[in-house]
């Protein structure tokens, strides 16, 4: 059983797709998030392994959600922005053990 109250979902997508991914996360219960601009450094082996072309310009969404809705938010992100989509998104979560400012 997970004892943390919140989870941080990290979602990395091609540039230009973060806002639509955030809208998907909100439909699944997320309240909001933070978008960061980034640049990927993938090598040709990663592109071959995933069978995709990796664009260097990325956006990273940071979304804190209650643990009980993490799976539904991640599933919605996967449906709308997974590796098979143009956004070529990947998402993962980590437990938030300490936070302030959350209601």
C-alpha cells in the first residue's frame, strides 16, 4: 500500500503538445501543472528501440495529483499523448513525501 498522499507525474512530450496533454490530465481529475521547456539528447539506438524519430525540442509537464487518481490521470495521458501519437509522450510518477502549499 502506498503511504504517500500525493504523486508527481512527469510527462515529457514533443514541443507544442504540453497544453493539450494538460487538458487531458484535467479531464481525468488533475487540477493543474507546470510546463517546462527542455531539449532531448536521445541517441539513434533509442530511436530504433522505440521505432520513432525523437525531436530534440521537448516540454515537460509537472503535475501533482492525489495518489488515488494517479493511475486514471496517467492512463488518460497515455491514451491521448503516448508514444504512438504525434506528441510521442512518455510519463512516469514519483511519490511526493514532503510538500507545502497543497490543499
